[in-house]
């Protein structure tokens, strides 16, 4: 069943920009075989990732992601069935963000910027809102 999964986590200080490049290279190498697509937003302190694909495949990938030592405090925001992919041709799109200036990096309203901060902090787990906000970074 075609599904999505969104999680947020805390990026460890030891996770360098070179490590981010390794993560993205692994996504580009492995995700096509699993028919997984999605995007990764990352800052100096957090990761926010949206995955889409077969439920069993993205669930299995999420289990591996949770044990990756480049981050900690992994919080599942939402998962569930979808009718179609949001990012059908992206093995893994990525964008670095500055959490303090997120409203300037997208067309987020002040309220949406506050909600995004809550999501990054693992406080807001309303899935549809998080997906809509993630999409705004990749217009």
C-alpha cells in the first residue's frame, strides 16, 4: 500500500556536512531499489524527513533510520496511506534550513512558522499540517 512517513530528530554535533552528503548518496543509491521517494530538511540541529513508498519498505527503512548514530530523539510525526506521491521523481530531495529564519526561506505565514518550530521540536504531531509545511520548502 502506497504510504507516507514523516519523522523529526535531533542532529548530533558529530554529524558533519560530509555525513549529510553520505546520507544523501546512500538515499540515491538505495531508494530506487525500494521504490522510495521523499525529501530531507536539515539544519545544524535537526532533521525532518518525509518518505513515501510501499508501507513495508518505508517502515523497514524507518527502523534502520532510528538506529543511525548521526542523530537522536527520533519522533514519528505521521504515517499512513496516500493516493499518490508528492515527490515521485526524487530519490531524496534535500534542503538545508536555518530554523531561526524559516519564514524568510519559504512563504510561511507567522502561524505556520510557529507550527513548523513545534514540529521540529517534536511537539506538533498533526500529520497533514506537517506535510503541507514540508511541501512549501520545495515549491
